[in-house]
């Protein structure tokens, strides 16, 4: 009896979390613009996306920003995780602490701080400022993902490489990096998702000439429910789903 | 030895530069701006002033803050109330690996998309109204959308996974035999909860509360999309100061308030970690 109650409770919570998403996906295939009733299956809203130049452009922009910033964040983040783990340098604790501040601080604080920073420096907001900001908020997630993995390492492996005459760079390139690869890939996928989905920080640091998908969706949604948005949101969901599964699988495979 | 130091210096320099340039300096700028005066053309005038902080005490603005705090506190409390038993059941479930992934997916899904999904469900001819009408509970569709209630539902819906995950992480490590030991020693259910479960899961409770409470103050698009004309969070106020009113010091001071709250919560988190005897665990890793 107690067990059943527990299962019912869990089903209710999963229902709460997933029902709206399921309805969104179903509606994206519904052959009607206004009614909420089911009027038959269609791919028409997806086909219409392909004709919408503005949406496609903003999707392209989003993918470009997400790709570049996730790659740079992964690069810097990997080096940072290794540095934080292996090296002792002045300010190490402060820098690591600041990464946690970035991760915990509300998006809006980061958005306005970067906006002020860019404006006072005289940098025009747009593609460039978006990439810099996205790298910054992705960085801590990469560092934490990879740091957790290095902490599990057998330190003797690195010592062995050193004994065999490897320099610091060679040890990194040929020993540490190959062992870290699954965590690196996982951090990259998470950064890509974070960057692709971000609304709040991007809202402040993008310029009028560079439109990205989440902000485009935001301005469309303000005007009401549209089947094209349902289709677009479903696509965005699918990308997230693939990234999360892939990232999860990479980390799990490696723990064996 | 020279190669070692060259690689090490380069790595530390890049990482240090990035964090100082894009985290430390911008945040310092917010702090400085909050103590300056507003300027029509250059945004900031280099005159020390406490005006921006005094402005926060203006009854109308203080009203926005208290309401926003109310939303955030209510959201945090409800997420904790729903999430705690859920995380507990999850940690004990045989299929917890799969079930956990099902919580991680909404955690990473765009909360804008999830907020939009909620609009579809709550609108006048949406699923909730349709179900209530079919059940004969109501005749006319209820005005669910564009209300303060919708903002509240939206915040809980968006942030619940952010509460469940840290709670799960704290509860999963917990040894269930401790509870049995408690019962064996004659503790009541309430005593077990109060003296065994809560202290052990306190870091998870605080970590989850940070991840719910702070975003609940800032998620400006939730009241924008779900709320009525008067629904406003601290985030909406800050956004307006920067994009509409062009009053940087006022926006910066409000944002400092958020940073201050974050500092307070992080302090509570680390204090709870020390008390639970797990200084290296969880977030501090």
C-alpha cells in the first residue's frame, strides 16, 4: 500500500514535468492553426519553417554561436581543470571560487554586468560579445565536469609518464588528455546545449543586427501560441535530448 | 624544467585572464556603478552617491522586491515540499538510473520552451480547461493564464528539477540503516526526520534552495509570458532599468542585492557542509 502510494506520487511528478512538453510535441504535428482539437497529422509546420528565412537565419546564428563558444569553453575549461588539479599557483583558490560564483550567480546579474562592461569598453554588441559571454557561462560547467574526472585518476599514471621523460606538455597531450576525452566530450555537449538554450544573458549582450533563435522564439511567443513555434520548440527539445543522452552515456561508459 | 614552466605559465595565464576579464571586472563594474550617479548620455557620472540604494527603499520599488521575494520563497518552499519525498523515493527506486535521466532532461531543456509548453496547457482552450470541462467541474473555461497563479506555477514547473537533483545527490549517499537504528532506539517518525534525515540532507536542501530561489528572482520571461500586466519579478525590474529607463545605478544596486543574497546562501551552504562533516563533498569538490 505504501509502495503503491510512492509510485503514484512519482508518476504524478513525472506527469507534471512531462505533460506540457508532450502536448507541445503533439501539437507540432496537429493540422490546424487555431483549434486545440486534433485535426489530423501533418508535417506542414516543419515544412513552413524551411520557408521562413528569418527563422532559419536565427537558427544558423544560434548554431554558430553555440558551436564556437562551446569549443572555446571546452578548450579553456580542460586546461583550467588540469591546471587547478595539478598546479599550485597564487590566486588558485580565488579563481576556482570565482568559477563557482559564475555557476551560481543568477543569469540576469551576469547579463547586465557583461552588458555594462562591453558598452563602457566601446564594443558593439552582436556576434562577438555573444560568443565571449557564452564562453564565460559555459566555462564553469566544463571545468567541474572534467575536474571530477581527474580527481578519479590514478596519479601514478602521470608520474610514470614523467619518469619516462615526458615533459609537462607531453604528459598532458599523450596521457592526461586521452584519459579525459569522455569527460571533455561530455563537457562540450553540455556547453553546446547551454549556449543554444540561453535566453537571459543573450538578451542583454546581443545587438539588434544579430538575432538568435531563443530570442526570436521569445518575441514570437509574446504574441501568442503559433504552430511554427511548436515545431521549432520540438526541434530544440530534440537537440537537447540527444546532447543529454550522449553526454550521460559518455560519462557512464567511462566509469566502468 | 623550462618547458614545464612555459606550459604551466601559459595555462594559468589564459585561465586567469579569462576569469579576471569576463567575471571579476564586469562584477566589479556593477558594484562601482551602484555607487555612482545616473547620466543621460554617458550612462554613469563619476560622482559617489548612495542614491541608487536609497531608491530601492521607495515604496513602489520595495513593493516589487517584497512580492518577488514572496514568489521566490513560495517557489522554493513548494519545490522543497514536492521534491524532498520525490528525491527520497527516487534514491530508493530500483530503476533510479533511468528515472534520474528523466529529471536531468528537463533540467537541461530550455526553460523558455518549457514555459511556452505551459502556455499551451493553461490557455483558455488548453488541456487543463478541456479536462475540467469534460469532467463537468466547470462550465466556462477558467482564466488560468495571465494571472499571478500562472507565474507561480511557471516558476515551480521550471525550477523543480533544480531542487530535485541536489536533494537526490545528498539523499543518495545516505545510509538507510541510520533510520532503522533510529527506530530501534525508540525514535518517533518526527524525531527520525528531525535528528537524522534533515541534518544529513541539509547541504542538499540548501544547494537546491540556492538553485531555485535565485533564478526565481531573476527569470523575467516567466511573468512576461505567463503573468498579468502587474506581475513583476526583481529580474523584470533590473531588465527595465537597463533597457527602458536607462538607469544603470538603479539596476546595478538591485543586482547587487541579488549578489548579496547569493553570498548569504553560499555561506549557509558551506557552513552546513562543515557541520555535516563533508567538507569536500557536493559543490565544493
